[in-house]
């Protein structure tokens, strides 16, 4: 084989078999099709090798005919933008090289939502704002619906406790199960109630009848959210009957009691009026007081409200208090082979399943995964609302492999074999034959591999490359020199195993 042909063959084999994963331009967060409530959003994306500047682009159409926003060029992989209105938006990032060549990231959609967008909102209570306290005991909880309703407690001995930064940085309210209560100041009509709540005991069933939300001293059929004694269910004999939803599923089952859940109920064609009796939170004066947490309450009096509206409210609460799993940017390790720790712990996740792309095997069910090999790792995390979200991350280590794949050389030839890495980069080498240089010479049939070690004594074995010998020159000959007459013929002496594979050029 000529030297030129060998070089071409070598390059083809190298690029076909030993290139690392082709780097694409991908975004990280917000996730595609997510529903968010915070109008100040930070956008994140992966860096791309060879591209030094990035521009965030936001539009209200998928073709980006009308830009809402275009950032200036930035050299980091994040950018924050304050939206001025709710609605659907599309975003992407354009990356630029030093010579102004550009590529686009994948396209993403997000929806900015607020309960204010649904008509006939009667009250919206969020303890992050509008809470008046004395020694952390709540005396007033102010509604943020725009109707300025107030839930109050004049006696601080009966006031629930404000717990700041309790769930994903948001406040919650703790009712003690003894006498805590908040009372509506005004009469109210409603046909839909949505609340986020949890019980403050590690038990399987409610030990009695407890009030989450109801009116004062309710008559039969007036109850809103009352627990059923000896079960994990809400009482189905009240105003909403069996029309309860737990985490978006038609069910009045509150188990696991100590785990936060979105509880909602609605009657599309009827409403309840709470006038003189008033609406009460945590204690109705008849059933036992609520012993647990309430971070948010949303009330409507909308006869046309539907399951689509409730689904958006659920997503708003899910993503606010238990955001989807996010593993962050892809990791490209520039030097060394030491383990990489992936940490996904969040207090709102209850279960973790790690896998590697291309395999169905579970690597770990812990919140932390130790990675020792390059590849794409996938995490499915279950949150407190029993919702499963998924994210993946690509990790790349330096490539220790030999610079070509399985090959055949002619008998008597010698090839120099090298790793993709070098001494100059701070690595040491041990070859299959115990040689310790960064290259070795091969002239016999063998299986070649090596172990590359970094300065932290972390190491990585290479793939094995098979070198075969083409011994045709040993078996093909024209024989000894001889003199022949014009017109005579000569022939090859050859003994190949498969002579049909040979070609001849005289």
C-alpha cells in the first residue's frame, strides 16, 4: 500500500470511528411548552465550541416575524428578561463565530399565566404578599385578586403561623390543629375552590373530621373542604359532592396526607353563597381545626369555568412550588478522568431514576449520580404532586482512544500507534506491552490498548484496536530468475486461501 493511500485510509477510519459526539446548539431552560407565572425569566443554553457570542430572540409567532425582544450580543450562556404581559411566547438563541457565521438553537414555547386571566376571580390568597403579622402570627391575610378581600384573626392566640421560604422559596401558613382560624370579612359567592395544602402529621388516615375550608357552623350540604374521619378522603356530602380533584385527577383521596397536594372542586352550573355565616379557613367552629399547611387559596364564581381552566391553574401551582427537574448545562471536561457528580436533589422531589441514553437499565435511584464515562444521562424525577419530569445532560471526557480503529498492514511494514492524548497535556501512558511512551510501534498481529492516567491518578482505558497482517507477499512469487523464448509465458506461484479476492496488474 502506498504511503498516500495509507494516510487517506487512516484519516477516513479516524473520522468515521473516533470523533466524539457532534455538538448541537441546544437550550436548557425554560423547558419547551412550560407554563410559568413569574414574568422575570432567566433563559439558559449550552455553549457551542467555536461560537463566542449569543443573542436571545423572543417572538409571539413561530416564524419570528414580529420580535418581542432581541438582546445584544453576550458571551455567557444565560440572559434574563422581564415580560410585560401574559400570553404565549416563542424563544430561541442565535450563536455567532468571530467571523459572524451563525447558527440557531432549537425553538421553544412558553406560556405566562396568572389566575387573574380567568374571569370572576373572587379571591386569591398568597402568603408571600399581603400578610400582616404580630410575632409571626397572622392577623390579616390580604387578597390579591383586586377585590381587596381580607381573611383576618383578631385574637393572636388563634392566629396561624407564617413560615417564610418554606416551599421553593415561597411562604406557607401553618395551622396548629387546636384553634387557629382565619375568617372572611365579607360575604362571598363561589363555585370553584383551589388550594395547595398538606397535613402536619405522619399518619395514613384522618383521625376525625377536620376543616380545611368551610363556612361557620355549616349545615348539611354547606361544607366545602372537610376531611372524612378514619379515611384519607375529603367528605363527599358537602356542597361539591364527589366533584373533587387531587393533583388534577378526579379523586377526593388526600393520601399521602403529609405531602403537599393541589385540591380543587368546582360546580359549573351552581354556586354557594357564604353571607352571614362567612367563609372560614382552618376552623369552622364545628368540626375540628385543620392541622397542617396552606400556601395558597384561589376562589372563583365563574359558571363557565371548565377543566381546561383548572388544568392551567394546576400547572401554575405545580411549576411554582415544584419546578421540573433541571440538570443544567452539558459538561465538557477539558482535562482528566476523575468522576463527575451529578446532583439533582430538591426538597419537592420524592423519587429519582437515572439511566444512560441507549439503555433501559437503572443506574441509580439516588438524587446524586456518579458518572465515570462519557455519554448522555437521563433523569426522571417524581415530585410531591406525583408528577414525573425528565431532563438529560451530556458529559464528555477527554478521548484516550488510539487514533485509528481495527486495521491491516502489509507483512514487513511497521505503523506507529498513538493515543489522542499526549504527554504535553499532562497524561501518562501504559500500553498493552507495558511500554510507557505516548506512542508505540506495531509490526505483528496483536490487540492494542492502553491506559491513560492524569495527574490526579484518575485513569481511563482505551478501546482495543486489532492490527492484522496481510501476509500475501509470503505466498505470491514469480519464482527464480530465468531465460525464456519470445512467446513463452510465466505464471505466479501463490497459495492464498482466497485467490478470488486478488486482482492483478502486470
